[in-house]
C-alpha cells in the first residue's frame, strides 16, 4: 500500500511539473516487487520453481501402468471398501468409503476374516457396528461382491483346484477392473410430477394460518376485556384465555 501511494504521488507531481495533468483513465501502478531472486542469506529459497512438472506427470503415469500390470488380474485401485457415514452431526448424513469391514459383517456374510484380504476384501479389526442398518447394508455389499468374484487358483493348486476357486472358463474371461471396486454412488432425488388441482390451492396455507392466528388474538383480547386482571395477578397468555373461553 505504501509503495502504491508513493508511486501515485510521484506520478501526480511529475505531471504538474511538466505542465500537463496526468491521464486518470490509465491504470494506477500496483507493482509488487516482493520476489527475492537474488541469492542472499536472508531470502534464500523463497522462489520455488517446478520445471519438471511434465516429467513427474509422465513418471506417475508409467508407475500406475506398471502397478496395474504387476497386480493383474486384481483390480487396479485395490480392495473393496465398506459404506460408512461421515463423522459429526454436520456430515453424518453423507456416506463415504471406510477403511475396512468389521468382524461382525464378515461373520454375517460368511467370509473368513483371515482369508478376506486374499480375495480382495478390506478388514478393520477396530471398527464396530452401532446400527442394524449399516450392518445389513455392508453385508449385502459383501454378498454382491462375492457373487461377482472370480478366484484364481493358487500356483500350488492349479492341478487340483479347490472348491472356492472359479472355473477355467470364468478365469479365461476375467478382465482387470480399472477404478474403484463397487464405487459408492450418491442417489439422485426423484421428482414425481402431478397435476395441479383446486383442492391444494384453496385456501392457501399462509392465509389460513393468518386467519387462525387472528382469531386467537381477537378471542384473547375479548376475554381480557371481559375478565380483567386483578392487581398483582399473573398475565394469562392467548392460549390460556382461549381455553378459558371454550
């Protein structure tokens, strides 16, 4: 602010000395020379450059591709997550992905907790179910995941596959999932249209409430005149007076 004020004063003085008024339509100088490009002890390291941004972007993409190839045929984004509610009363109506399924949910879905991570299910040993609704919701999520799951046989069991392994035909048709496993989609509100009739329009709600409020006030004022308040007595409300009149 001080630099701008000094520049403006010098600009006006130079214009007056030259004999011509300055052009006030031009932009007022507002230059901020706060970048310390010089290599001094007091301001060393103030300017941070990012000339390798494109190279870092290319490296991250190559790492994601290498990770997807390494984890094939498993999903790219990792394990399936449960549906949990956000914390505090401000955000508890919103849903998000949690850290892992609780032991109670795994038991209800008939999933062994020691084998859950091997088939792509995240487990949180500290989480507890505090409502029946969340328990049923995550159990249904696990059952849906198990219905679409393709389990490849282990290297040691390729000749004699286990009962939990998928068939060779299903394994040959398996594709790697790109993105979140069973993403949480926020439901959109549905608006049901209906024909406007005369029943909800007459009488309007605001007018009906105003009439009811006015009738209560008029009745209370009439009862106050009919039954005056004694000295030192309690002032009765409009509701009490209407009940007294009824």
